[in-house]
């Protein structure tokens, strides 16, 4: 599902760059588009099926939501990259195709 893929991409981005922070260049849309991060973080079949889709905007928006969720789960301190990896795995394990 598209929304699941975007959430996983946002968690992956959290692992790379930490919590959403508008003061960091990594959380600017221009930075993400320049590096074509949508192509790097999204599954290839989705990217090739929807060539003109603005993946970076979706990932950036979801990154902000993910950071807020992780902040709430940790009483405002944010979670570590290792903890984010565990959250990623938990999300993957809930997908219907997991284990097939």
C-alpha cells in the first residue's frame, strides 16, 4: 500500500537524519528533491509506476508526523536510530505480505 511505503520511507529517513527539524538542510524539500530521495527510499515498482509523483513532499510530510509520534512515545526526547529501526521492523511485520 502506498501509505505504508511512505511511512516506512519516513522512518528510514528518521534513522538517517533524526527527528524532523526545519533548521536542518536535510529536512528541506529542495535538498530532498536534489538528491532524489523519493527514488532512494520508495520501492522501485511504485516509483516506476508513478513517475511524476512528488515522493519527496509526501516523505517530508510523513517525516514530520513520524517525529511527532516518536516524540510522544519517548516523553518528548525523541528516539534513537536503533529504536527507529525497531519501529520500522514492527511496521513491516504488520504488513499482509510479511512472511510470504
